[in-house]
């Protein structure tokens, strides 16, 4: 199985330069979105076409009511563990005592591992990415009622490329609702079609950047980045994904996405599963002093078993 490799500084293989000294203009994506258009899998041809066009796809009833209830109960158990924050896997709210995210849940819990390795969930990733896949990251994001903060506009691939050493955007996320995602409790927002444009960031990555960025993430505040987001959203608009517990959204690693704060009296909890192609494994970071911890970016590239 592939393993991490040291990338020579003069290799010239960085197709997505970012975190540069001066702002860099956005540029077209250099890789496919759907890597094997004719591959068999859980998605129909029409769904694959929609994902390729928009960079996102709404999935109805990915989990049953019993499955979501079990994962919600397991989330409560994990967040109550005293050692969670000390391990780094429990990320606190920026302005409160609550837990904002729990990382590597599939390694902490057999209940989550069963879903992460399920034939339907992993099958969607294999079909889109055109290869076996491994789990790059899992997390549960919790938005508590009344005063939970949001996530600013960003591309996950920009972070995974810069700080984890992911070569290409041959990865995707599945956001699975464990509670209802409604317009008023901070659901996922995606700019359709923006996954075909890479938006670089300006400025060097500080050491241990993940310790602050995971508590509230956005593109840098420079006008070029905000102008790029506004330009990309102008024609297609912004798609907000809502639905009952058990519904899900698959979205490309380079999709520009965000979520608003939750000031409603209704909490929102989602499971995120990130699958990366086994042909796109991590090397040295492209624009960070050192790799992020393994619970944020796995360097165990064993493929998800088929038929589990």
C-alpha cells in the first residue's frame, strides 16, 4: 500500500500553489471531479452528472432512524469523555465550554466505524473517485442551540493540500445529518460549480495552525479572497442543504462551503466522513512547517474493505 513520501523542494509538482507571500488569483481546477464516469456504484448516471456539474449532491435517507439515533447517543458518550480534549480530538467552542468537533470518531467507536465502512457510503466514494479509498478524516460537528458559531467560506482541499500534503482534489466529504438540518440552525451551504476553481490563500501557515483554525475557519480576510467568493457565487447563487436526520450531502474536496451560526433553540449535529483515493496519498505538506496530527489527516492508507 502507498505510504507518505518526502517531496523534494525543487520537484515542481505543486499544481495548486497557495499560502503564498502575495495574493494569487484563482485558477481552474487541474483534475477531474468524477474520475470514472462509467463506474458502477450506488449513484445513478444522472446523480453522477449532477455531482460533476455542481460539486455536491443531496442524498435522501442515507441512514435509518435507528442508525442515526445510535450515532447520536454515541456522540453524547464521546463528548462526555474527560480525556477527549486532552487528546486533541475534542475541539472546544471558540467562546464557550462546549465541544465543537470530535475527530477520528471511527477509531474511537465501533458504532461509527460500521457506518464509515458501510458499502453504500464507501461505495459512493469509490464510484466518484474511481479507485479504492481510505478514510482521510472523520469528525462529528456539533452546533449547540442559541449561541453556536459558524464556519466561514473555505475549500477543504486548500487546507489538506497546504497542511497535509494531499496532491490533488481526489477526495470527497459526506456530511450525514444526525439531527434535523433546518434553514434556521446553521446548515451546510455550498456554491455550486465553484469546485472547478481553486482559490489560493495568501500568507504563511503558522506552526500548529490547526489549534486555532478548527475553532472557526474562513478564507483570509484579504479583499481578493472575498471578491473571489462573491464572483463565484454571483451566477449560481448559494445552495443550502436541509433535511431530516439520516439525510446526507456528498461534496467535492474543493467545493467552497460554509455554515452560518446557530442562534435557534435547535441543536444541529452532523457526521463528516472524508474519503481520499488510495492513488492520492499524503506526502509532505505543500505550505506548512509540519504535517497535522494523524487524527486530523490519516497517514494509514489501507483501503476501506469491500463488502464490510
